[in-house]
């Protein structure tokens, strides 16, 4: 059932609507567990759009196997998606900084407030993102360390290569995940791919994980695919590689490959002089799970993130 969660009148007789598709058994008892899937808070992140479509398609295809409630919010920032901009276009504000919002506030604060109230009471929420236009991410789950004990068994089912645990003190207030966790809705952030494009292979991988999670929650009785065992990364396991020069980044490795300490990651070149400004080497053995996608860079820009922890855990 498709419902409008947020409806705001705008200029020139337009209305901004944020919609939810609720998929539930025909005969609900009121005791069903509930999963929320949210995407599109950033208007340039399109992977979550396809993931929402595919989850809905698979549920409808085998609807008799649905024994709980799945609420899907494909486009939390519909104006940003229409305008192909990351932020909310009327205000140039990142929507993922205004939660839990204010019901009496301006349009974006009002929308955030209505979304939080609608998601309240869910057992689990997945907040799906597609990085940005500058860097590419392998499928990963990001968790606050203060919810690891209760959420990690679910995070391991999502069929990602990595689960990255962040100190809760470093997670910014204003994000959907922060606001929902604060009211008891166990929320995990999924990152995969790169903005403005859809990596269909990554999306299908995550969808398989979502159905594995649904089986664990007891809201899906259909068959599930075997999921991969993720690497578990604490902040101390993650190495950041940043540029010390400006120019054009020319990679020597591929995204999601393993590297050895001292292996050449790439070079930064000056296109007017034809000179090499910097040679970049891996600081550790590990897995490159974040990789620079947009080649023009400035000094200090992120080139890569490498998981350098234990691969045998």
C-alpha cells in the first residue's frame, strides 16, 4: 500500500510528496516485526532506488512468503532526485543533517520530523547510500559502536564485504541513523558504489543480503541465498590515504583489490608540465574498500581507504 508520509505545498501550485510503500501480509495480527528501508536522502545517490525497486519486485513475486511488515521509502529527498543534486535544492542543505527535524519548522525540518515519526516503532531500519561522485565504495555496513552488541548479528547477514564500526562520538547528530538509534530503532547505514550511477551487481548483492536479514527477523519465509562473511573493521583497522599534491590522479590498482605494503597505488601528475607530482604507496597490507573515482584532485583529497586488519577473523 502506497501512502504519502509528507505533503508540503510549494510555490506555483506544486506539492512536494514523500511516499512510503508498505508491504504487509493480508491478515496482520498487530504483532508482526517491521523493517524500514530508506534511500534517496541525497539526490545524487541512485543505487538505493534500484535496491528499493528490486526488494518490492521480489516480495510481490512471492508475496505468500511475507510474514512481517516492510516499509520502503525510496525517495526521501524527491526534489534533490529530480534536480540531480546531492542537497535539498531549495535550501542547499544536506538532508542527512537535519534529523529528527521539527514538525513546525521549515520544509526540510518538517519533512525530517514526519519521516522519523513514521519510522518510529520499527525493529530495524536500513539507510542506503551510494557514496558521492568523487569516491567509490565496496558494499559495506557502518555501525555505531554503542549498538554493535545488538545489531552485529543482523549486520553480518547483509552480504557486504565489510562492517565498519565507528565510535558513537564520531557519528554526527542530524543523520537519520543517529536520530533513529536515539529512539530505539536499530539502524544500519549501507554504503556501496558511487553517486550518479547504479552498480547493479553491488545492488543485487545487497538485495540478497536484505532478504537474508528478513529471514532472520522472521518476516520472510522464502528461500535465501548464502551470504558472504564480512570483514569486521574498527577505526584502528582502517588506513586513510590522502593526496599531498594537486593534479590528476592516475591509478595503478583497481578498486576492491588487495594490496601489499609499499605497493604503488597511483601517481598524481601535472597536466601542464608533464611532471609527476607525487607517487602514492600503500601504507599497509590490506583491502582497498574506498577508491578515488573522480581523477582531478586537490591537496588533502582522499585517495583510498584500506582495511588493514585481520582477514582470518
